[in-house]
């Protein structure tokens, strides 16, 4: 589409993004914006850009448009609007078009999305009524409402199937000219799917067919009812047990029950609401039976027949609809004498694969109705989706890379966004990985191909490069602290580390086997409608090499046979117990019931769609035996996409408290704790439908000792089932509740007081607001005489100096005023020299906020830790700080996180095998905030301002402490200091480019100042 045409469209104001996406939902599946989708596809397909222009109406109204060789929209933009022509239907036509109602009975939630796909073929405006026994805020109901703006949800009791809600609504439908009745037909017959598809493809064949059908019904007012020709059944042949109800109702409606007439089996049809008004009035006097699942003999079954029976005579008043396997759609008025179908649908539809034939007709892209996309999000995985709008059957795909490599996959993984956007039940996603040799940092061309048709559905580009460089197990543990997810493909170095963890697991198993008294482990497994997956989960518990366990199956009101399966399984093993809840209360309720009934010394959790390695319980018990003070442990897991047999990646990282609070990487299926921990910290929050595991793990980590165990023995399946809370995007709002409850960042519960004095030295330049906040945070600590604050000002402006003078006069701080900007290092040294000689020292940026207990925690660590030279706290960057994920790649960039443990700095000394996240040795930390014990300062002296005027001096000092003094640098997570990001640098950059370049880029002194300070000029500093 040319830029000129794009400009014409926008200038005319015809494009309405919201309207377009609601009218054409497939546009939302594309990676294009709504406007670009219309310009590239919608325009060529003759779609409306908005409510103000209809190409079909315009061309019909002005026949000369067809002679102009311009498409209707382009003709209107170039000529028609200037000539005063109308671009949309006239008021009368609009009024007429709006007189269409659609009633959808939504009972089977998993079928709503596929039914919505068909409904999207209806291009004319309509009012949608959704009748349902489910709550209005049910995810699938809300998705249907979002897809069809203005839809009204009418809740109703679960009686009378789809029939009772429809007839109760009919009095409200009398103002409409036409009505389409649909429902999520499931049925219990072997041909339920074929029956449903036969109904839908006849009443909603394709976009053109639907237009023809509506036009036919409007033009021939004799027609009262329209439905599938193949399912137009003889009421006498199909009367079965419905005689009593028919004999009771038919005479009141003047329906000749002794004669034969036809009805549409399955109750999906078009009608004029007025034709069924009398029947609706009679129905209002009747009471529907309680729902029992009967296939015949109830009021609803009789009304299915009478819906057509009340139209007498039927000749010329019923329209029979048929769509052939080729896609051709036909409409035939019923005439007296035409044969009625007398074969049972269960026999008639056996082998009916006309829907599949339509899908597999590779000669016509229009008939294929394929849609798909590549979702290349910068990770290692090649993700995407592919489906046919004509069938919910998953399709095979080929991913072609650089026209040389091909990867086959089944597009059958569940994705909630696909379901929510109306793509059947959402099981059309796939995930594959590039060959190892293509992870080379170069661009690669990718094609998504439908295997059956050979059609290329989408194209894209991707570049893959490893973001990990460790070569051994120690490096892996250090790397995992800031980036715990290791995606495929696995390098040889990765495999070495995974093999090392296999050996760790075996060693821990041997520890468990050596125990004299094996403690009981209670395994809690909640389940709700998981018949397809629960057997594998339970068997993985039964295969545990550690035999001292009990398994509590807590059925949360299942209706798919899960409960009955659990009952049968408990009879085969006395260690398996079942708790049956009367109704579905949610996973937290179920887990809490399991916890209350458990007897084990240790408690573990396994969801009913995941599995364990046979060594899992033994390894965790072995780890507890090595860390008897630990009250909770977690290990790693293999991450699988859908039903894949090969893992997509490994999730494990040693405990990083700040990262745990920023973004969860500890999974409940790999989490185990003591009974004492449960009694102390409680169970799951039953008010949270999601993130309950993260909430519990956060609470436990703050109140007790949690350790990481570097083994990977849990198999976690994402997108395997449609009712996982993980895959349900509607619960994302509860994330903030979890953060509010336990804090947006990790912080200690309590702290001890100072044992000796501390002098805090703050080098400062400008940034008055930051300086005020920094000083206020220190004063809020209320440490009295044990805290000395020294601020060294590097020649700031008068307002800053005035503030410091006033604060000094008030006794709040000591101020040192430099007559030029010496930079960070020299200012720090001046402050250190002026500090109380009996105090320990803290260097602090002027844009830092010291949290409660931080100074006490650092002092305590400096006193207790062996060979301690320096202490650094958590350096917490606020959310949305640009550099946050440079330091911590796995972090959620929108949330605060500590960056003193940094991938960028590469400063992490490998943690111990079982790590509790409290203290970690580092090789370096930037001196944004650092605790220097007085003895370290006495031995190491001041910072090196000679060769590190503004930066570099912190690295030099760390090297001196570690290598010359033989001391260690510790990161202490109990100390938290927030770093708001320095403004001083930006202020200096704006004021003096030469001074900025000298200090911040060259890190050097001007000759005059260097000589005045007695500093040497290094030959290498060029």
C-alpha cells in the first residue's frame, strides 16, 4: 500500500482501530498494528476501515465505480467524498441491519472460542445475547464479550439445556427481524463433534454464504425458519420418549401431531422470532425438569421438535441449508413431499469428515482458512501458532530456517491468548529450538509452513546468541544467581553442569539412604478435572526411591472423572489418601485441606500435571540432613512446552533473595519444608486465585532459613492443560497484591542495634532533592551519637551550599566545601580523613536511601564474617531503571532489584553448594555504598585518587583489599540501600563539556590540579 493512499485514508478520518479489531478479530492475531493490517490485507479483501465506509454498499449504490477500475475505497477517497457521495449504508439500511439477534448458549466453556470463530463470519451488525449458567466473570464468557463488543450476558439456571434459556429470552427478541440460535453442543454420542460441526458449517457456512442467507431471509418474508438440510428429521421417526410432552403441548399450539413434519436435530437454526412467539408463551407456563443428562423424554427435547412443528404448513416456509465438501453453499425452500431424514444422527454422521475435507482442500487458500504467526521475542525459542478457522484439530507445522534446516512440530500447545482471541480452545501453539550451530549471533530467515498444504503462513527473522559463558559448575552456580533460566539448545559446557547436578543428586540420595530413622514426607497434590494428566503425576510419586511418604490427593470438585480415578487409586496403595471437597474452592483451599490432614515431618507439593524424578524426595531429605538448620529447601526443574518429551530449558538458580522478590524462579513443585515451618508461617492465602505459591515462598523466605539445592529432578509442563492457573492471564492483577503483602523488595524482618559508631561519608555535587532525601533516610534510622554524617561538596551551586550550611549549623551533619569539583575519589578521601577515628566507615552516594537495619546488618556481618575486608549491601535499583537487566538479566525490569550481584560486573564468587542467600562473597562491588571496617581502612589507606579521579578507584580498592591484604568482600542481603540513579553526572555534562570529558571520559586530572595535589602522571594513562 502506497504512502499516498495511507495518507488519503488518514486524512479522511475513516479508519477506526477499535471498531476494526472488533469487526475483524483475525487482525489481532497478526504482529501488525490494526492500521497496517488493514493497509496490507484488509483493504485488498474489501473490508470496512470503520463504521463510516462500506465498500460493498458504496459500489452497489454507484455502479459507475466498477467502470473506474478503482477499488471502492480508493474511488471514494479520490473522488466520491469530494462529490458528496455517501460512503455507508443509509439510515434506513442501518436500522434494518441492526435488527438481527444472535443467541448463544454457553455451557461447555472449552467450545466457546471455536463457536466464536464461526460467529465472526457474520459480517452484519447484530446484538449478541449470551445465556449461561456460569458466572459472568468466567474467563471464557468474558473473552466472548470482549470479542463481540456490546454482548449481553444472561445468567440462567442449568435446566432445559440450551432450549429453556432461548425460549425465556424470546419475548425480548420480538423486536428483531431475524434471530440465529447457537449453542456449545457437546453431547454424549460418538459423533458429537461431527454433529456440532455439521450444524455450524450449515448455519454459518462462510462469509459470502452468510450474506446470501441473510439476504434470502430478508427478501422472502414467507420463510420463518432455516437450518441444516442433512439434519432435517422426521418427528415421527425421531419421536422416541417425547410422546407425552408432544401430546400435551401440540394440541394447544394447533400442531397436527398425527401428521409427520420435520425439525432440525441439534437446535441450531435461523428464525423469525415472531414465528415462535406462541410457543414461547406456552413454554412460560411449563416447568423444566432438573438436569439429569437424559437424551430424550424431557420438555427440552419436545421443544426441539416443536420449534419447527409450530410453523404449519411447513411448505415454502422453511429453508434447508447445505454446504458441500467443496465449500459450495446452497439454500433450498422445503416443499411438501420432500423426504424427511429418518436415520439417527449417530448413524448418519459416522465417518462424516466433510469439515476435514474442507480443511484439507489445498487448492483454495480461502477454503483452508489458515492463520498463524511467528512470535520471535528475542529468546532462544522459535514460538508461534498455526490453525485453521474451519477446524479445531491441531495441525502439523514445519519451521524452515535459511531454506536449509527444517524442524517439524505439532501445533497443539495451549495458549490462553489464542483462546481469548477466539481461536478455538487455544491449542494451536508450538515451540521449537534452532540447531546449536545456528546460535551464532547472525540473522536467520525463518518460514512457518503448514505441513498438510505446504502453504507458507508467516515469515520472520531471528538472531540467536548465547547469553551465558560459564565453562564449569562453579561458574554455572554464579551465573544462576542473576540468570537462573538456561534455555535450549544446550552447549557442551551446559551438559557438563547438568551432569554435575546429576552427581549431586546421587550423593544426596546416598545421604538419605544412610539415615537411621527415615522421616515421613507428606506430598500434597490438589486436582481439579485433570483426568488426562493425574495418573502420570501419581505414578511419579509411587516410583520414588525414598519410600517413607504419604500422598494426599485433594479433589477440588472434579466433574471429568478425576475424583473417581482417585478413589480407585487409593485402594491400591495404603500410602495414598483422598480428600474429596464438595465443590471447587480453588487450589489454595485444596492445598490447605491437604496440609491440615498431613502427618509428615516434611511437606512437599506436586501438581497433578507435573512429575518427579524417582530420586526427588530422597535428594531433598539428603539435603535436609546436610543442612539441619534449614526449614525449607528448593531445587530446579526441567521446563517442558505442552506435551513435549524434550525439555525447553532448565530453571534453577542459587538463592538470590532480591531476585526472588523481583520475579519468581522457585517453583512449588520443587519446594519442600518442615512441619515446623508450616506451623510458624501458615499455609496458602485462600483469597488469591493465583501466585499463591510465590506468596507462600516469599513469606517463608522472610521468616525462616531457606536453602537452594542444585539438583534438577522436577518435570514441569507449561501449556499442557487449559485449566492451569499459570496460563490464565486474567489473574495478573493479583500479582500486585502479593507484592504489597510481602514487600516489593526483600528486606529483613528485624535487626540489632549498632555496637560501635559509624561515619557515613557522602561525596556530593548538586542534586539537592536527592541529597535531602538521602539525609532524611539516615536521620530516620534514629542511631543517635553512633552515626556521624560527613558531606563533602564538590563546589555545587549556592542553594546546595546554603542547605548544607544550615544543616551543619543545626547539628545534622559535618560539611566540607571544596572550591572545585575534585570528582568522587578525592572528595571521599577528604571525608574519610575527617571522620571520627574510632568509627567504622561507610561511603554513600548522595542519591541513596538507606533502609532500616542496613547499617546494623553490615556492621554485624563485618564483625562476624571471617577475613572480612569490606561489606556491600543490596544496591536496589527502582523498577524501570534502564540498566537493571544489564546486571540481572532474568529480572522483571519494571520491579526493583539488587544489582550488586551483577552479570555486568562478573563479580560473583561461586556460592556454596547449598546456599541460603544471606551472605555471598564478591570480587568487586561499586562504591555506591560500601562498609569499610576501621581496621581495613587503617591497613589499606584512602582510595586511589591519583589514578582514579572519578571511577576505577573502587575496583583498585577492592583489589587491594583482596590481594594485598588477603581479605574478603561480602555481599550481605540483610542490608538494603536504594539507588535512585545519579543526577550529578548529567548536571555536570550539561554545564561543562570539557570538564565532563576530563573527569568522566578520561578519568584524569588537569595539570594544575594534579601538580597541586602531588599526583604522578602514569605513562599508561593515555
